[in-house]
């Protein structure tokens, strides 16, 4: 049975869902003391965009408190609530310490605090996130937070509003998936005004590496893309959007963004869709030589081997059964295994997804959590690294995170396992190195529901 919480003075007395609990609301000075108390766990329950670095309305700065764990309110609508305590523990949220939840939205604070307090957690809330941001208190943000945009940001852009991190250049929104318009099922219902982007425009068989600069340029110009335009990408399977983000950065598009989530995220936010086919106006000149940033790509095995001799760490974004050589992961890739020296970098259940990298609501997981997983495998931000998968799509997610965070020496090995296994003279890695077991991705939120149960109505 779900029962609303009752506000009593400065505290919330929560009845229902569990035993009687009291949640205390705290002011700024107590919050400041709480941040550095080792007996507390500071938790940011806001949307990703504000945690990453975008400013809330009325705030002078964006970002999060250093060391704050992220647990967005929206996740409660998409997770199995029977798994909440285990999921929370994986993030470092435990009952032996006091949870300090912060946001600027009192309703969100009431809802999340109710869920935790009803399960026996000690909870305090602070609703002065904007007050904190407007004072001279420490905040952290990702250097390139603007690469990942929320539905609200994109809707404001399309509504003509003046926006943070946007210079007013012409923009285009693309739904990204494989196939021409007649084959693009994911474009049948799309964000209003969006165009279709066929992934074949930037890659080709049989290796599925990025196509030649001439081919890419011709396809970009045909579809209205210049180096000086702002391009916003989204896809039903987000791997496609992150793959094209990499390609456009390689080509030289200065301002590329990815919608955090997918079309469902957009629809859940209440924004418009359409089934109208939009045809872009072709351009004559791209505005720079393609590729503009060739250094972010390692194309083929021979190139990879050269870089490994220079100390490069090769990180696999393939499912565990692919990584240990149990399966190839693809119907068109006959051999199983990995390039020698590959480090497990987490991924998903199979070649079609990167479930370890997404939150319950389908948005991108906090990069800091992913970096901790990589660190457990011996990969640090200061390392010279290259990410790869089977043919490049999954590796784009990892690379995107490194670019948000400003990593200087991260690349994508584009040929992936596909190119490596084509050459039988190359050594392969079979089995788990040193007998290791599959590492825990610490992201088990149970079966995903469209809308989950909540302790608060």
C-alpha cells in the first residue's frame, strides 16, 4: 500500500511502506558541515544534466558536490523496487550512515527520502541546491558536459530560447539508425523536425570501419551537415548515436551533442513527435578538411600493434562471453576471442547493448562510476587507451564518456575484433586472463518497468 508522506514542521513523518521514520530538513550551514562528515553519504538526486554541469534555472553555476553519489529521482519510475536496497548498496549507499539528499525540488526530495526512510535508512534532505550553487562553495562538473543534452535542453533549443553552451549556430536534429528512409523503422515516429541519419553514410562493409574522407564528406554535404553547424543526435539503440558522434568529431563538426536517452525519454518528458518525413537541404562546402581529428581513430590491427608497443592499453567493450572467447557475438564474424592483451572494460549482455553503462531510466550512467570500474581493471584517466568492440558501435559509448570528462589520450580502435579475427596470423586471447571471474558492474536494478512503484503517491 502506498501512502503519502505528511509534512510536520521542519521534518517529514513518513507513515506507510515501512516503520515510522522521521526525515529532517536541514539548512545550508548544517549541510556544509554534513558534506565533510565521514558518517554521512551525500547524494545528488537531480537529473543528469545538472549533475554533469548544466545550470539549473536561477543558478549561477552547474555541477555537483565533489564525492556526491548520484541517484536521480526519475530512476524510481523504471526499476524493480524490490531491488532498491541492493542497487543502492552497489552505489555505496548503506544503512550504517546518514543519507544527505540534495536537490532544489522539494517534491523530488520528499519522494526519494520516503523510499529510503521507509526501508530503515537514516535520511536528511537539503533543498537549497540553487542557493549552494549561487554561493562560493565548491562544485565539480565535467569539462565537456554540454556533449550530453537533456530533452528539456533540446526542446528549449527548438523553441528558440537562448541557451547555455549554445552559440546560436544553425542546428539540425538527427534520428540515427541503419538503413535508407524506406528501411528506417525507428524514423517512423521521431522528434518533431528531426531528419534521418543512415549509419551507412559513415561506415562500410566488410570491416565496418569509418569510410574514406571523400565518401563521408559527400554524404554529410548531401544531408546538410557542415562543420559549423550544431548537430544533435539520438537513436532508439543509443549505440548508433554515439557511433555517429565519434564519426562527426573525426570529420570536424565543431559542435556535436547526443540526446541523453532515446525517443522514449523525449516522449516521457512530454515533448512532440511526428511521422512526417523531413528532407534536409544539401550543402556545397563542409568548411574544413576531413578528417579534422584523425588521431582519435586507430584503424586496423597493424596500427594497433604499433601503438601497443608505445604503451597503449586496449580496452574491450564486449560482453563477457565474447571477451572470454565463448562466442563471437555476431552472425557474420566466424571466430571468437580477443586481441592479445585486451582488458575487460564492461559492456552489456550481448553485442546489441551496453547495459552496464545505462541508468534505470535509460540515460547514460555517471561517468565517474564507469571510471571506477575501469580503475578496478587497471585503467586510469592518465593512461594511453583505446576502446574497441566488434565493429565500433559499443566502443563509442566509452569514448564519449572520456571526452565528456576531458581525457587527453583516449582513442577508438575502429577495426575491432572483426578486423583482428580476419587475419589468422595474429595472436588471439582465449579464456579469462589469469583465471579472473566476471567483474561486477554494480548496476543491477532488476527488471525495468515503464513506471515503477513508489512509497510516495
